[in-house]
C-alpha cells in the first residue's frame, strides 16, 4: 500500500489501520473506497478479532473530508460521495470484533464520525474534537446527527453541530465522547491493550454481545431479554461455551475453536 492514504498493520489478531494522508489525513473519494475495501477484507479474515484506528504522526487523527472533492461536482455526484462515507461508517459500526479509535490529534468531521462508529474511543491529551461542517454550508453526513446525541446527549450534540464548537480531550471525556484520555503518544498502545483484553473473550460471544448492544439500545426490555435468550441459546450450542466453562473450572486459558460468529 505504498503511497496509499491508509496503512494497515497486523499484530497477531489485531489490525491497526492508520490514516496517512498528510498533512491532516483528510479523506477523498479514493481514500474512502480504500478504507471500505480494507474493512471488508479484514472482516473476511477469521483470524482478525480486533481493529485499532489511528492517525500517523502526532497532530491529526483525521480532519474529515477533503473538501476539494466537492468542488465543481453536481449535487447528484456530491450525494454519491456521501454514500462512500456512509459505507465506511456502516462497515466500522458492524465490524464483528472490537473496534477502538486511538485518537492522537485533531479529530474532525468524517474523522469524528469514524471514531463514533467504533466501539470505544481513547483520546490523547492534546486531541481536539468537532463537527465543523456547518461553517462551509454543509452538515455531518456520516452519522453525526444520528449517533452523537446518543453518545453525549442532545445538548452537547447541538453545541458541536449547530454551534461548531470544538472540544478538548478533558471535556470530551467528561461528557462521554471518549471513554479514556491518555498522555500524548499513548493512544495506540492503550488501544492495543484494550484489544488484548478482548482477545480473552470468545470471539463468537463478543460478536453476539456487540450485535445485541446495538439492537437493544432503545428496545423495550422484554424485547431485549428475548433477543438475549435466543443469542445465549445459540452460543450454548456452539463449542466455545463448553470450552470456556471447562477452562474456567480447570483454571486455564480457553482455546477457542473458531474466531467469528455469523449472526
């Protein structure tokens, strides 16, 4: 992938995807297509169970869309470009394994929407967060209006989107936009440590639980409980459940028989 706006590294069962399009790691049409293709490829790899998304260097995670791709294009073409971002966000959100955004600098626009699509977010002390699309006459089109309020509440979502406010890492952690704040340069290692924690889980159980969390977020309790019972039954019929229970009782680490579950 020499010269590509995205780098991929495999560390055991964890893949590290690094935005690498200096100076600000913005995403153009080619970059969005490449990111979607890489996510598809990683989803198909049964030995990849976690994904860490970060940016090259120490200033930017991802500053969002490259606005040059919207210059001189028709409204229909612009809408097609937004579908490329939607495809990336959908793939990140639905990735079977754990996804961690290791935010090492400015995280804006589509970059923040990619981070929101991950399961958890770690921000470095100097990171900054925002959705500034309104300043150029546009709005977030990668799930910002759909997901940010659920993450931080309606009031803070409106401050970021309607007022164009930029948040520091301390505020982002306080309102729940990120789950952890770490020192400068430490987010990648912190993300890999979380991935290592996830590796102790049954991949089938992790994928099933992640699907349930997404499905049950606003579901009535009776419906959520029914989904949980059904998923529990499917897992109990699979080899990992017997292995996990036996390993616990025998005080040893489990040896999982397969890496992915189909839901």
